[in-house]
C-alpha cells in the first residue's frame, strides 16, 4: 500500500476504508482477523480503482538491471 498511496495515506486507508471484499472490515481489521494479505490488497485495489497493471506492485530491479520476472 505504501508504494501505491504513500506511507501516510496508506495508514489512513488501512485504518478507515471499509472493504466489502473482506466482510465489511478495514484492511487493519481484516489482517488482524487472519484474512490473506493478497485478498485485502485486492479489495483495496477494487475500492480505490487501482489499475490492473499496478496491482502486483512495482517492478524491483535486480543487480544486473533486469526485471525479476
């Protein structure tokens, strides 16, 4: 969430945005209840209209400069 929204706003979303995709809980509540982090992230993406191409996170370059995938 920090990569997509910035650390400050990510914390606000995690604690206040109610997500139907995880039972009407916030991300913090869902994670505390044992919901898989990926399911929580995808629920956030749905509500916040994160484009499909950004739902896997940003590519991290490995030492030789290539993509890890």
